[in-house]
């Protein structure tokens, strides 16, 4: 009879089973693991209006309205967001005010929608729709005389209408439409003594009308009209209680209009008599108590009103400055602030309207010069401990950032220019240097000991609040993902973004912190006297770190004006420091920017700039770049899409240019054009492949072991057109009138490779083109659902390469040159599916070698990003796939695409007003980096085919070591037990 197994061996085997089960359970993803490799940042955009709420009880806050159509409540102490609402762009916000100290009132859509929001939590209380005529400047006025307006009425003026709305429930108390032809209400004023509302309007261009209305009923008590010589511009401000100041249409004279005793009198003052060297555009701003500001881009003049006799200049500021509105301090006195640049500082000046020539407060504040000039100021007062008045100011800078200034210091700042990103590129971080000095070792050793002592105190719960904060800072600093050097997986990079303000900002992918920022002087309005615009940002120089010691650099391209013929602007920046290396104003316009795959000997990438005269200009302008370009020029083609004229054109480059002496200028030759009939088709969208896209294989093996060759021409262009009636919003056309046509066009010859028509479909159309397939999204009016369609195109001319004997004998055409002029033999497969969501943006994942499966990155209407496997959009899907197709991995056909909650890469976050999605390859083939931007920013790492080439960060190395140790111990114990058993058997 064999001896029974030893009891300890059974215990060891049971332990091994437990360890294995734990290892299996460790593969699950828990809720606390979300956010380890991603970050989310919230912004509001450039502030255009702000209202303070700083009562003694409750948290002090400021409610702001921004150019990104955001209404938000900010903590006045820290600048943090209490709450915010991002309103749809189709409902632009016009005005903002507070009522009863607890309601936030917003007027939007040209004065047609009035809403009230709860101040503490931002919940909407009520919404009222108003019928108005077209208004250029709707007004919102909260009545302050509660004895007259017991219901706390809010006056809304828009076009020829005035409404009185209760701020409690949003009900309309009264409404008034004025019958004077062409009248538009410009100002609504409230009499402080009685229940009379004054409405000032302009009819036509030279007639001014003044109405006296009853605040209770809206009845017209008095109607006064007066015609003026010349035309009025429509810009009217209140000079004093009974004097208006109006600007004429030529912007050369001011009318001082006084309304007393039922009549209107006026006096004309020439602006040149007040400010002699006035240049450029200017605007008027009322500061109350007879003080008016006349502002130009470079100067500010304070004017004092002398009834209707005229104006006198009280003080002039010759530096760019910004003024706040008047703030009531005492019963009959008001204060206003002026903020201007003084060298490397800004000067904060507070004046009283009763004595505008002297300053009550004058403080100088140090500020980052990369923020530009001050554009807006919002003044607020508070009571100091000695019962005197103190002042703070919310300052909006040229780069769209927001600052709070108080007692000569910047209390907090917000980088809200990041809410208006127009383009994104990336840059690698520096290589970690070998070798460490003794001082660094000693310093690191000291920090190591200090850190462990702090962690020990924290473990023993002996650390105070400051030490706990220091422990958290040490953990953040020691995190590998936040280092300023490259990692072997390629996860650590710089996201270099270009904002609408012309500011370039570098963000670290580890935590989203700002590494550097630079407001480009070449893109500032003060340089050219007009408003430049930033267009695109590109990688300019990417030197190989083992060969060249130079830092990489980026290229920013802009225009010096809004016109298409405006000269272009170039700026080259160091990717590591943000320093501007070179800036130039081009002598030609910028209509199209074509980055090329070519590089010169200094690793600078070549770019072609096409101007409004259809000439192409080569950059950089160096002999080496010219030699490289001329060698490849016969193979270079480009195309342009003109949506206004409904034409697509293809071009080649010629060696000569009409500009003499410029060897870097090349003329273009139109090779082909496609003119779409405007009465039946309008171009909706065009897409092409990414320049840096990597394709792993040209062939696709299907289930029956057959081979299909992908059509991988980089000259493939996708164009979608819609019928004119279907070019509007969803529902603007009947299904019989709607039509969507998708084209695949060769950009070299203009040949239409494929055309498909979707009847009853309309936009908006979103598309993405990758490898040999295109996916596009549209709305199906017949089914009342959104759809996504896929087209795959294959090269049939290479089908003979499937013969193995031809491959062995070398009788194949794999090495034959491919030309677009040869008529391609293509096979197209397509399919369409229902899709649940409306789409804002689309992208496709990019990896280093193109081996990993593709996923579509879809920005949904809910401002989230969905990762959808491309296999769901395989046109070869069928309802009953064969066994071979199942082995290939083809998913059975369904009429709609699945929405899996776990596939949202943004998790529970929303990227408000989502505009763009960027996929960046990492060095690790399985992983791609995804950056999403809108008003918010979101970054994450995505592994479409899971991390098959690495261990995850959550992998338990300790558990692996324990398992190995247990296995070794089990082997040793089993060997000892076997030896003893063998010895006993020999003694028998």
C-alpha cells in the first residue's frame, strides 16, 4: 500500500490555488483606477461680462459671461468654479445681471430668451420666450426702485419692443411695441424719483425718439422726436441724468442731447477738437456723473460733460488701458478703475467720478508679460477692518486669461485661453542625461530621507496639515508620469496648443500642467493695427537626439487680417522653452498650408504656402531645402476645395513664378476640376488621410485564406455633398428633397473612383479617412435616425500576386511602380448602420507601427468620446456569417451599432463644447494617446487591442514574487519528500 501524501504538501498546493485565484481576480478594473492615466481640466473662456455677489452672508462669488457662450459662478477667493452652464452656440448669450440677490438673469438669442438661474447652485428657475424684431444690441435692465416695481420687474429691450418681466416667476407684466418705422431701442433708463421709464431709440439713421413710459403698465406718457443733421451711428451712452451723448456715422462728431421739460435740445462737438492726434477706431463709455471715456486701442481720454455746452478733457492715458464701469460707493458718488501697462508692470488706478483728475488708489502689480495687454476690468469694493473702502478688480488679459487683483497683488489667475484652442501638435521631451553629480546625489539622498520621515509620520498619523500637503506634493513629484524627460514607452510628451488669442501653450501629458506659454508678438493686434488670426501649428524641426544637439521647434502660421489677401505671419518657437526663435511677416497671403513629408539636412520640415494668386511658396528658404524640393517636385500634387463656388480643383507645380528674383516661389497649373451643380449639390465636407499615418500591411487575409490588397493611395480624397435644401438644420428639408452623395476622388487625376447616393439623408456630415476606408455620419430623414456608413476600397489590379509560384519565380508586379494615371481596377464594399448619437467630431486611433486594431473616436452630442471598434463597421458583416468568417472575427450583422458604456474613454467626464479629437502614437505599439479639446480639456491613454506588449501599471509584482517564492518552496519541499520516500523504499 502506497504511503499517503504528506499533509504539508496538501497545504502548499491549496495555497497555490488561492494565489492563482487571486491573480485571476486582479485582472478586474476598479472604479478607483479610473483617472490614473488621464486628466480633465475645466475652463470658461474669455470673460466679456461679470457681476459680483459679495454679501456679508454666504460665499463671495462673481458670475461671468464668456465668449465661449458660458455662464459660470466663480469663487472670489480662489477662482474655482462653483457651477457653470455651456449654452449651445445657436443660442448666443447677450446680457447678464443679478436680481433680488439670488437670481442670475441671462438674455440670449438677440433678446428672445430670458432665463433665471438660482445663484447658489445654478439650477434654472424659469425661462420666458419673447417676441422681438431683429436687434443689434438687446438690453437687460433690472429695475432698482422696489416701491414702484414690487414684482421686481426686469426690462428687456430688443429692436422695437420693450418687455417688463417679473424676476420671481418670469411672467410678462406688460409689453410695448413702438410703431415708428425703423426704430430700434438703444437705451432704457429708469427715473430714480418716480415710476417713469425712459426709452431712447433711433429711427432710420437721423431721427431720435424719446418715450416716457409708465413702469407699472407700460403706457406711453410722452413721445418726443427730433431729427439730426447727418446720420447717427447708433452708439449712444448716458452722459448724466438728462444728457445723452451720441456718435455720428462718420465717427467724427459727438451730439450732446439734453431732454428736459418735454423737449430735446442738442449741441454738436467735433472729436478732433477734444483729441487732436486721434487715430484708429474708438468707442464711448459712460462713467456716470458727467464723465465719459473715449477709448482707442492705444489711448484713453477722460471727458467731463459741461451740460450741453461741450466736453473738456480731464485726463489722458497714452498707454493701452482698460476702464471698468462705474461702481456706486456713496449716495451721490461712484468710482471707476483704470488698468494700464507701465513697463513690466500694470498700474491699477481707482478714481471717483466727482474728481476724475485725482486718484484714490494707485497700485503697481507685477504680472507675466506673456499675458499681453489688459482688455477688460470689472471693479468691486469691500469694507476694510477700519471701515474704509477697499477695491478689487477682475482683469481680462489679451491672452483671454482671468486675474483677480487686490492690494497690489494677483490673488489668483485662470488660463482660460485654453478654452479656445484652434490647433494642436506634439513634441518629444528631452532625453534623460546619463551621469549624476555628487551634489545631486547628496541632495537626492537628503530628499529621500526627508520624504521617508514624512511618510512615516503620516503612517503613524502624527503629521500636521502642512506635512500632509508636503507628502502629497512629494508623491506627485516622484511620479514617473510627470518627469520632464522621455520615457521608453513614449507616454510623456508635450502637447503644444495654439489658442484663438495667438498664444502657444505647452502642456505636459502626465498631469496637464503648463510647462511654458508665449503670447506671440507677431499675432497681437497692437502690431499691425488690425486683428490678426492664428491659423495652424506644425512641427518645424524634429532633430534626432543622438545626432543633433538642437532642440525641436514648432511653426505657427497666421494672418495679419481677416481678408483673404491679408499678408501671412510666421513664427518659429523652441519646443522646450517656448522662446520665439524667428518671426516674420510674409509678403504674400496664406490661403492653403501644405506640410510636406520632405526634410532638409538640418531636419527642418518643408512646407508649401499657397497664396490668393495661386502661387506656392516654399519654406524654409534655404538652398538645401530647395534642392530637396526640386528633386521631388514632379511627384507633388495638391488640391483645393472651394465651398463657396462649389468646385474642387487639382494642381501641379511649375518651376517658374511671376515674382522676379524669388526662386522659392512656384506657379501652379490647374490639372482638373470638378464643378458640382449648385442647384442640386453643395459641398458639405472633404477629408483625406493623415500625412503621418502608418500602414502596417498592404494586404488583408480573409476567412477563406484569400488575399485582398488595400488601395492605399495618399492622394485619395473623400467628398460629401448634400442637396441645397438639406444643407440646413435637421428637419429643414423633406425626405424627398434631401440627398447626400459620397465621392472617392483621386487628387492627381480628378478621377471619381466611387460614388454612392443616400436618398432622404442630410447633414451635418462628419467623416474620417484612414488606410483604405472611410466612415461618415449623417441623418436619415426617412428612418428619423442617425446613420454611419463605411466604404472600403481594394486594388483589384494586384490580384495576380496571390499565385505562390509567380512569387517564387519573381513573376509578380509587387515592385512595379504605382501611378495615378493608370486607370485603377478597384473593388468597393460598403454598408450603413443606424447610430444612436449625434456627432460633433470624429477621429481614428493612430499607433507607431499601425499593427494595432483601429478604433473610431467619436465625439458625441453629450460631449463625451466613444471608442468604437472598427470591426463593427466592417462592410463584409452579414446576418449569418460562415464558419470561415467567424474564424476571421467578423461580427454578425445588426441594423445598429452598439453603444457600450465601458467604451466611453472620457468615463463620466464631459468635454463641454467638444470641438476636436487628436490621436497621438506612443512608442509602445499597443497604446495611443488621445487628447480632446473644447471649452474643457481631456487626455487619456487608450489601448484598442489591450496592452499585449507590456504589463499594465496595476500589475502586482509583489504577487508575482510571492507566487514564484511559493513555487520554489513547493519544489524544494516536494524534492525533499520524494528523497525521503525513496530512501524508505530502499530500506524495505
